[in-house]
């Protein structure tokens, strides 16, 4: 038997997407490829509604490759 070490990496041909949704009313931020713009939308939502809890989502694609 032979063991080969592997690691997981983000797939090089895909983008990372950031999203957020309010835990109180269901409001959702516009998905973006950077977290800062989503964070700004969340802060604006807090200013408008007083809601301070958000679920933040980071989506990416990964692949397992042999460690070299």
C-alpha cells in the first residue's frame, strides 16, 4: 500500500463570491466578488432598520491535488 499526501486549493478558473442576509427580516446584499462592498451594504441595512445580525456567505470552488 502507498500513501500520497494531498491538499485542497481554490480552483484557479473560478471567482470567489461574497453574500450576506439579514437574520431578522430576510434582506439580502447584492452578491459581489469582494467582501468590502457586501459589508458596506450590511452596515447601511443596520442604519436603516436597526438590525445588526447577518449571515455572511463566501462561496468558492475547490479541488484536491497531490502535495508536491
